[in-house]
């Protein structure tokens, strides 16, 4: 596994760091871990996903597939925020597509950022 999690109890944020190539299987494994975390499922923590040391190994059709899987989690995700930290151009493009899909279909507020400072301001409402 090329991912890890940290908890910021002060700000109610889960920090998710992924390195290397990221495919839909790796994303699925990370989501399984998150779904086992009470902070994510019950305590309403938001998510800071740091992909700056990685590259998505995904196609546009995979965005739809991932969104379809997340529809089953609408009860957990609706109103929750996820900030995506990215610096690789194709990963940013795929994430913007994902952002629009989950915002519209699930009510999961996803936004792409280049800096952790901006992402945390948005996640904590300090913007």
C-alpha cells in the first residue's frame, strides 16, 4: 500500500497521503480503510487527500465508475468536504471531472487545491 492516514482532531480532518501510481484499485483500498474509521463515518471529519507525490493511472471512464460506487455512500458523504492536493496536470484534469460529478450527484463537496494552506482553510471554513 502506498498510502497512509493521519488524524487532525483539532480541525476534524483526516489527512490521506498517497504516493506513486494511483489506480482505481488503490483508491478502492484507501476508501475501505476510511470506511472503517469512525472519524469518517460517524464523527463527520472532512478529508484532505494529498496526491502531490503521485500520478493517477486512470481514464475518464474510471471517474464515472468511482462516482457510481460512491453513490451507495451518499448517506455518509452528503455535505462532507474533500480537498484534493494535486500538482500533476492529468491528475488535476481527472479530479476536476470527479469534483463536478460528486458535487452534483451526491452532494459530496470536492475541490482541487495546489497548496495545503488553501485546502485547510476551505475544509475548516476559515476561507
